C-alpha cells in the first residue's frame, strides 16, 4: 500500500517531505523530542534515494534532477517554517509591517530551504541504499549547515546538534571538537538507522543500531565524568564576583514618554534590590529603555545616584549616537552609580531587517525601514577587546550574537565570563525565546566559562562552564537571580574549525573506500 503513495508525485515530492521537515521542530527546545531525528533523517535519506531511483521511470515526465531539487526545497520549507515561523511575530508591533507577515512566513523559509535543495540536487544522483551513501549524505548536510552559518551575515540557527541541548552530558564533547564537528557527528548518528533500508542481513543491521546506542552512551559517560571533575574544580576557584541578573518583563512598546521611562527605572530598581554595601554587578536586558538613546536617559542620573552606590556597576543595552556619522550603535554599556560609562561594547552582528536594512537606499525609497524603532540602520561595531573590570574579563554578546560560535573562538584567552543581554519580547509567547536560550548552553561549554544571560520576556539564566543551568527565570517572569560567580579561564579553546574540516576529509575518504567495496 505504501508503494501506491510513493509512486504518487504529490505525496513523494510535496506531502511527505513537508511533513517530516515540519516535524523536525519537535527535536529542538522547548520540546526536546530528540528521538524524532532518528526517524526524520533516515526517512529524508530514504526518500532522496527513492526519488533518484524512481524518477527515471515513475516520474519520468520531468527530469529527475528537478524532482530532487523540488523535494529538497519542500523538506527545507517545512523544516524552517516549523523552526522559525515565530520571527514574523516581530512584524506585529508596527501596523506598517503587518502586511509583510505572509511574505516573511513564506519567503524566509523558502530562501533558507535552498541549503537542503542543493544537497539533494548535487548529492541525490550519487546516493544508493548503502553505507557509503549514508556517509556522503551526512557530509552534505553538515557542510550545508556550515555554509548557512557563514554565508551573507550567517544564520547558524537550529543546527541538528542543537537538538541535544537538553543533555549537558552528551554535548560536552563540543568543547573539544567545536560546534560544527559535533553537528556532523550528530547528523551521522541520526542517520545510522537508515541501515534498515539497506539489503544487509539482520546481524549487520543490529550491529549498526547498537553502534548508535554505544556512541550516545560513550558521549554520556565522557560528559558525566567531565561535569563531575568540573564540580570539584569549581569549589577550588578563589576568584568570584557577585552578579545579579534582572528580568523585568516589560511590554515591548514604541514611543515611551519620559514618565514611562522613569516608571521603568523604578521597577528595575525594585527588582534589582540593591544592597549599597555589597559589591555587585547588575545585569539588565537589552532594550529596557525602549528606543531611548544614552543621552536621552541622562534624566535618570540623579535616580541612579540615589538608588545605587559606588559598590555597584550596572550593565544594560542602549542606543549610542556616533556624532560624526549621525547614526546609532546598538550598545552594551557598563556604568557606575554616577551614570559614567566605564566600558562599552558595540554590537557586531546586526539582525538583517531588524537592525539594518540591506540595500537601504533602494528599500527606503520603497517605504521600508528596519523593524526596530527609528528609520536609519544601526552602525556595525568593529572588532573590540573584552570588557575588563577588576578581575572580570567579559566577552559581551548582544541578542542573537549568542548563536555565533565564531565569537567564542575569537575571544581573548583570558576571558572568564560571558554576558549576553537580549530583548526577546519581539517573539511573543512563541518557541523563539526557548530556541534562542538553547544556544547559550553551547557557548558556555565552548568557552568553558560561566555565562550570564539577562533577557526581557526570554529565558534569563546563570549557566556554569559546563552548560548546566544554575539558576533561571522563565519567559514572562519578572525577578532577579544572583550568584557569587566563579571566574574560570579557558586557555585551551579550539580556536578554529580545523577538526570539522578534518572530519569532512575523513568522511570523503571513507565514502570512496566504501564505494569501491559496494561495487
């Protein structure tokens, strides 16, 4: 009976790939049903081979490469529609953008689906039901994820490896081999059940299925050992700093009055509960003063002085004007109780359409602007040094910069803390804030340092250097969390993606060896 549906172009090229692509969202936060990937990726492989095999007969009315391209595109569209549909929520805060919601819901997933399209188009004709094809398919999917993460401004969102974010034990190996190598291994493990489609005897199939369990078990054992050893080391760390993370749960609003800003400040102070005698670093989210620039909030200077002391430092996100260029940076500032800026970081990775408008002059003439408040695009910050304050050596990351592992790899070897501030109110009550948070867990592991995350309407948390959540506040929860944070340095970071490329080369060599044996 299944053959009847597989021989139907509608089901094979459109319905089935869209459905399994859509279901992949269940493997990521907040669902964490990772097991579905052991079904989705083998089925994706099976249908790719099936289409390649049958297109020359059953689907011969159209060139088989076109079939492969359509199939990959539909799978990718389902995958990205399920995983990032929530981004269109950011278009609901301005009436002029609501007309773009259908375009954002369709065009963005459709564009990103091309990364799957190219894999099925280029590798599909080479695939058969054998081991070498599984290896080649793993190679292609991992390479396309890498290219997606680097091309244009890069968008390394929901790599397959992120579906293990719930298991800090399994993902510990990512510190040693890097995110993209871990992603390649994850894809391979998910694809191993595809051996069920190969004409092997039962013993071989059982062996490969047991191999999947063994790899996961070995990763868990290594991760568990690493975490236990780390817990002993943390107790021996002498350098610590008292940090308090604030989550205010403000509504995302435009055009606030000075009265509104002062009310926000009053609420921030109330949630912060400052103890004037205790040396503390307060971390407030990005966008707590809406579209106001730093010069605009100077009206709060006396209030800062009244509520905070010389023992306090406050971090928050704010717009900073470059008077020469007459444009703003999206900045993270560290100030004292006198509202003097001690350190500043200017955001390097700007969100396309959210913080800058590609082809700005052309699109402005069409009446378009960036989604965030104001008409002009933000200026892009250059390469900057860490924020060094007392014994803190902070790697600052604003909003979705947390998804870029390259910023961790390029960080200074003396980095002993990561601070990420974000405004997740843009994504409403969707799965977006949970997926955003999942990336923080990996960055803490890769840097081997504690990570502090303060968000508005997102997940705020203190994460240790092994990705374990020490304390957290859920989306739409107002409050604070605090800790004497151990300052851990990691001078042995994997500084590049060398291991990933070595694995790619190894996979190709294995593919060629198996291909000869298959013949």
